């Protein structure tokens, strides 16, 4: 597989850029946090909060909502950064699959060439063997049988096919 170089500074810079924007949107006036904060202010201004315990409870709820929003904002920013890395990785995977597909498409031609080469080598070897037999008859002072002569010529002609 291929090595993946991770540029942590690039990720950190992306996080620094994305996170404040997400956090700002999460705490905006029209966000759930903003609406809850406005509701708490309305309660305070309209004297709906009658004692310190009610105020503490609502203030703690606002803090809890804020903490949840901050954590979720961080998670969202990180997810966006990692999704970008995953997209880059998927692009590389697609390129690899295309290369593998091209290789697989070229294999039948390669197999045909290799098969033809093996056939050629077999014909050459057959011609060499029959030539050796013919040579053996010649050096032994024997007449070469007509069948062997025909076989040698046939094998040599097969080399050209």
C-alpha cells in the first residue's frame, strides 16, 4: 500500500480556522444557546426567577448547554478536517483502482504474447531435436530416412509460423 504523510501543522491550522467559526455560529443569538440565554434574561427581567436557587439552577443549565456546545463544536471541526483527509484518501484509492483496472485489462494481451512466445520456443526446441537426430544419422554414416527429413523440414517451417 502507499505511505500516507500526515501534515499535522496543516491540520492544526485548519482547526484554528474552522473551530472559531463553528463556535461562533453555535453561540449566536439564533442558536439554541442564544435562545436559552435570552430566555434566562427574560426570566430575570420579568421577575419570574423568585429566588437564588432558581437562578442558580437556570445558570447551571446555561453552563451545561454552553459546555456541550463547545465540545460539539470541537468535534464538528475535527470531523470536517478528518473528512477532508478521507476525501483525499478516497481520491487516491480511486486512482489506484483505475490503475489496477488498466493492469487487469492489459493482462489478456500479455498472456497471449507469452503463450505465443512459449509456442515459438517449443517449435524451436522441436526443430533443434529433430536437427540433432538428423545430424546423428549423418555423422554415423547412415542414410537419413525420408520421414526424418520431412519432419526436420516441417519443424523448421513451423518456426516461421
